[in-house]
């Protein structure tokens, strides 16, 4: 059996709302193994994005422990979380946030340039990634001129440029039509399989969820396998 990559142990998360605390996740325990594709489903407001943000080090838990291999996310400060994200995580969000004034290639390159890699190397890798998603003839398109599905493909390449061990995707096909959604789903699942990556994703799409190796339902602040 593959090694555990991410391990949630009795994790709770609440947000302050006025004078009281609003409990979102309570005593959540589950693990994600290397090479797994994990889909999280659940109603709007059930805490799916909150869970992804904890896994990706964008937010901290209120109690409990979260391990990435032997790294303790629950004891990290903001700077340590930021380097954790940079080293291990590739994020894909629903609204494919790209830098509008930059072209597709530049958008994909930016996270690697921020890490201080040489431009020549990064150009090669970004070009190869964009080729993989059939965007070779759109490399120099400003991102504002790309279609929704094309923007999402660029966002996926950007998430992959630093070779993250885990791809965390929050409804990556939420804003796309059926055909583009299917293409993005296939792309993500193929990348996970062929490059032995791990995927943690939130989706409302039942068909997409069933193509993943494990499906969880988040409800009543708890998580359960489906
Ligand atoms: N920063 C925050 N401060 C206060 N409350 C928050 C914060 N972030 C989320 N919440 C609350 O936590 C609950 C869960 O939010 P979350 O975004 O995780 O839900 P979700 O399952 O992703 O929903 P959706 O399917 O609509 O995206 C919501 O009720 C939301 O109002
Ligand atoms: Mg959400």
C-alpha cells in the first residue's frame, strides 16, 4: 500500500462570528495516500473549501493535527505555511484566477520564476505543459483573451509548474460547460495517473467524483466515505 501523504487527526475548525464561534468542521480524521485521487462532495456551506484550505496550508485548524508526511502543519506559522505551499502544493481554483495582462506562457511560468529558477529552463517546462493540454497555439495569448476552458487549462499548468506532490482543486470544472468539464476532468486524472501525483478535489459533479479512487461526503461537520 502506498505511503500516507496527508493525515488529518481529530481536526476541528471554527470561525468567529460576532461574539460566538461557528463550528464548521468537528473531529475530522482521514488520510490521503500517495497516488490517490480523492473527491470531496457535500452541500454548499458544508465546509469543503475550508477543508481544502487546511490541507493546502491556506488556513490553520482550531484544534487537532494535520501532517504532510512528518511535517506538522498545525504548528507552522504563516511563513512556514507559505513555504509548505510553495514546495508541495499546486492549487486550482474554480474561478481560474490568472494575471490578465500576462500571456498564457507567462502565467504558467510565474510560480517557478518566483522560486528563483532560470528563465530558460522554466520556458521549456511551461511550454511542454501547455503543449500537453493542447494550448501550443495559444502560448502568447493574453489570458483575458482566452475562453473559460482554456483559462482553466492554463491554471492547471500553472499549478503543475513546480512539480507539486499534491494537486488541490476546488471545483475545477464548476464554471465550465459539459464538454470542457469532461476534458479538464480527464486531463487532471491522467496527469495524476501518469505522473503518479496525488489529487484532492472538491466537486459537485457526481460523474467526476466516481472517477476518483476515493469519495468522501462532508455533512454535519463530519467526513465519511461514500
Ligand atoms: N473566513 C471565514 N470567516 C467566517 N466564516 C467562514 C469563513 N470561511 C468560511 N466560512 C463559513 O464556513 C462555512 C463553510 O464554508 P466553505 O466555504 O468551506 O463551504 P463549501 O462547502 O466550500 O461551500 P460551497 O459549496 O458553497 O463552496 C460557511 O458557512 C461559511 O460561511
Ligand atoms: Mg467552496
